[in-house]
């Protein structure tokens, strides 16, 4: 039975004012409309929050990232803290970076065999070192996350040494590969990189995306064009 029919039956033997049933029906329609508006507003808010949670890159802690620690120098220099949005430092395509004048590298098969992995990512960095060696750096995914791998070589015939370093993908820090007794390889796509050997000294001229730091380097500074952050390379 419809609401109007029920009201007419209920008031059949009752003296009600003219228009009473119509007013009740109008009020019911208004109440139903308000409820629908409230429900639509709640759905819109919930949908917006879910969408924000999916699309937003939440700020992450930097502790333990790639063996480097914040130097504390950033706050003293007024450079600000870590970036607010998570930043993945490595290329996701077949990008190529060249630092200095490296020798032609060994082929991928030799690098895979030396590193003991099945496959590596598409991007490559090749660089010459002060001691006459060259290094080829890329990354691979292991069971415990992304790792940098660096293959040291002098000729394309063989890989002399391999070094591996973890990359904390949610840390917003550059990816850093230590090369014992040789220096550091730093990759940070989209940022400007500088270093210095002592606190208080001038920073080196900035380089974009990737660089090889000398063994004497103690601090690394990176910038996204809006703010600078400094970290320590030594414990």
C-alpha cells in the first residue's frame, strides 16, 4: 500500500484539516531528498579519500637508506629537510649516462655471470675512475628489493670486481653505490648532485642525474630545484 492510500485509510473516520495528507506527502518527499543528498555527499568524501590514498605518495622515513645517514648539516645551513614526496632515484627506461671517458664495457652476459643474477634493468651508467679502471652500473630486483650493481673493468674482455648496494625505494634519498678505495657512484634522476670533502668547504659544481664522487668525498648534496638536502657518506 502506498503512503497516500495508507494515510487516507487511517484518517477516514477522523476530522482532519483540508490539505493535511498533501502536506504529509510533501514533507516525506523533502525528507527523502535530504537523505539522498547526505548519502551522495558521504559517498563523494569516501571516494575522494580512497582516490587520494591510491594516488598520493606518502612521506617515508629515511633511516638506514643505502648506508648513508643525514648529516644534520642541512638544518644548520638552512637547506631544509628531506623532500615531502617519495622519490625513486633510478631510471625506469633504457637511459644511458656517461661520466668521464670510460672504456667500452663487457657485454651483459659477462656482467650477469659476474654478479650472479639472471637479469638486470635496461638503464646503464658507465664511468671512468681516477685509477684507470672503468665501472658499469645498473640495477636489478632481488627477493629483498632493488639493488645497484657495479662492474669494475679495464677492458671489454672481463669483469674484474662486482659491488652491490641496496636501494631503499621509498626513502627519497639518492641511490649510492660505494666502491671501496675508489669512491662513490650516485644516481638520482631529475636532481642536481654536488659533493664536498669537508664540512664548511664549498660544494662541487652540480651535475644532473648521476655522478662519480672521489674517495675523499664525505658529504653529498642533492636538489630538486626547490630545496637542498645534505647527507653524510661516512658513518
